[in-house]
C-alpha cells in the first residue's frame, strides 16, 4: 500500500477518580472512558523517514518534531518490528489540542494502526495495545474505543458494554490546559485542604447507567476529581458549566484535565438545541454535538 487512512475518536471521562500521589509521581486511577464522534484523521504515506504534518483548526498548537506523539508511536512500532521503516504522517485535527479529550493520544493510536497496515506488519491488536500503553495512559483506549474502565494509570482496560447511544455537547475553550499542571494543582489543593485521599473505586450506579443506557442516571453520576483543579486554573469554565445545566443538560463536567466542558443531553435533538443555546448566549464560543460510544482507531 502507498497510503493508509485511519479515523480515531475523542474521548470523554464520565468518571475520573484520582488516588493519592505515588512515589513515582503518578496516581492510581479509576477512569471510565467513553469514545465520542469527534474524530481526527491520520494518513500514513510511504516515505524513507518518519515525518508529520498537521492540518486543521489547532494545527499551529501541535509540535511536528520528535515530541509529537504520532511520530513517537510510529517509531515505537518500527522498533517493535525490529526494522527501519518510514512514513509521512498527515493529521487532520478536529479533536481539541490540550482539551482533555485525548487528541494527542488519538493521533498516536491512529499512527499505530495506519503504519501497521502501511508496512504490512500484520501485528495483532494485543501487540498494538502493548506499544500504546508504553506511549501514554490514554493511547490504549484510543485504539479500543467504545466504553471501558481504566485502572492503574488508566492504561489497564476492561471493556464495558453500554445499553444504547448517549448524546453530548462539548464546549470547546480557547487555549488548552497542561495535563501535568492540572494534576499538580489537584495535589496542591488536596495538600492545602489536608484532605484524606481514598483509594479510587468505580461508581457502581454510573456503570449500571451505562449498561442500561439510562442518560438521566448517567448525568446524575458524572464525576471528575480533576475538575476543582481545572476550575481553579481556568475560573471562566464554571459559568460555562452552569449555563449548560440551566439549558437542561442532564449532567455537566470538565472533560479529563480540561478545559473542554462536556454536557450530557437527552437525545440528538436536545444536543443540537443545547449547543445552539450555549453559543447564542455566549456561554461558549464553539459547542459541538456528538454521540457515543463509537469505535476506536479504524
């Protein structure tokens, strides 16, 4: 093949429970991932070296040097195969950059799938998942898609069947938030409050709501331990969350480390109306309806 195109989705965390800070600087998590219909596209073309070009709304915010996660993914795949390969990667961005929706991880997953096909490696999915786990905590889920519970750093996944389609609106913020800075702020706030941080546990009513397809119950149980830190760093997100609730969202939450805000809607029509209300009232400059769960990198 001379070119392979892969579509890979964004994610929202419907539960993100963050345990105590570990000695290695990480936290144990219970992370309930949900893949949604906002997609990046990764094209891999034959080449003698590995390069990346990024197009789309946030392209100027994505590095194109060796720090780019898609380049790192392609190189890790080549190393795993024990050979030298090349690929020109072209990424079309629709997932916000540093927005708490795993856009960089999605591009890495897309690069793994595209290059595995382009190079004719035929590596099984489990091998790709192993490489993905070494690249970052969110990359395995970007490969898997659907809905899943992540433990450890989030990379140990258990698939979770869902009872239907959930409809969302994502309010996209200007500028991003560094995941590391949000975790650091979370630790700082906890230490300042002298809070006892429990071991993270999955929320059984939330898992049941996903399994039965009950949007009302899911909305009532959305949770994100990083949200106070994200709001402390970006106070303007609080009025956006309030506006979504006022316009009938079943639940409102900061997605991952933010600053994207996620709103659960009743159905597709409600999602369109909610997105329109958020933008026309100025609560969000961009609000995108989406649905989930959807497939991972395909």
